[in-house]
C-alpha cells in the first residue's frame, strides 16, 4: 500500500488519509488472504454508455462499485446510476486522472458518498482534477493507492491488482490502476488506458492474468490489447468503451483484429449501448441495450 503523496494537500489531511488507508488495508487484505469470498445471487456488471469515456458499475447483493465516472462534459452517468437504483457506493475507483475517466468524479462523490476511493497517485493541473481533490477533501472517504500484488475483497468481490508498481512512471495512461475482479469463478480484467509499455510491465510481474471478460485498454485503441498480452489474458469476451464519431479513431482496427484473433467475442458501446454481464459466479450472460 502506498502513501498518499499529493504535495498540496494539508498535512492534517495527509495524516487522516494515512490513518484511513491503514484501516482499509487491514480490513480488505485480511479478508482476501483467506479463501475467495463466497458468492450469493448474481453480480451485474454494466459497461455504461457514456460516450467517449469510461464508466462501469458493479452490483452484487453486498457491494456496489463504480469504476471511473465518464467525461467532464457529459453527465449522463447520473441518469444511468438512477435507472440502476444506486443510492450509495462502497468503492469508487479512478483508474487514472484523465478527464474522460474522472470527469464526474466530484459530483459522484458528493451525491453517492463512497466509503472508499482508489486513485493511482498521479496529479494533474486540470480543473477537473482540482474539483475531484476538493470533493475528496470534503468527504469522509478512505483514499487508497493500490499497487501490483495487492489483493482486496469488497463484499463478495475480489480484486487482484496488477498495475501500477511501487514507483509511478508519470505517464497517466500507463500508470492506470489495473486489476482482475473475481466473482466466484468468473473474472473481469480492467486496465484503464494502459498501453503497450504497461501491458509488458504487467506481463513481466508474472501475476496471473487470465480473465473471462476483458475491458479493452484505452477505449479499444490500437496502442493497447497487444498479442503478447492477450496470450496471457485469454478472454472469451472483449468490450470497448468509446463514443460514436470520436476524433481519436477508437476503437482501433488493429486492436479489434487482435482480440478477435485471440478468440474473443467483441462488444462496444458505440454499437451496443450499455453492455450488461450477469453472472452467478459460474457462468455469465451478456445483454446489450441496442
């Protein structure tokens, strides 16, 4: 577990965060060191259609987790969460501080009061990031910087962290918090905007990477989802989050070809809208909005 290192946060707040992190670390890791959490009922994982951005909601009988919060110039995420019956969040994960991932972070924190928030430790000077910091300062959330090799449990969900390492590179994409989320025997891989250097670093850790469902890195960009990485993941399903007619060329043709060649069935928010996976921990079903 790394210490919070935001140099502009008051010393008292840093102390509070360090205290909160220690408590959170003890709670989650102590649970995770035993047998994998028992599952009851189904987990619903919704890859939300938020345009050219990322946001995924995970709901089980004992936990609600939100991964990223969409773009700074679109607030459709609040409609999604309202429709899905979200009142509070147990865990809010910001994979990295780009505006299309933390865009509604301040509003989400203020409205849903998450118990814990994960960040990667990088800082930016954007107004979006500054608003996020202000919201964290005003909240009671424990703030944690997970790193490769850590394992946490949140309710019946288990999170195995594979990135970043102990030292950040300073590259916002490649320092993305990346993890495999397990619900029973069903596994989901999230890598934020991690690109080839990060994928290589993740493989080099030797940590297990196999996952049934792979959320394609960097919105399906061809800078991510390389063959050597896919050989380790061996996904059955690949999902990308991207907006229609975006200026970045997402998803990339090369990346789509690589995941298809790896045997994965591909879904994307551009064509499918919100993509929902339901699993009882043994098998899973896929539903699409469109």
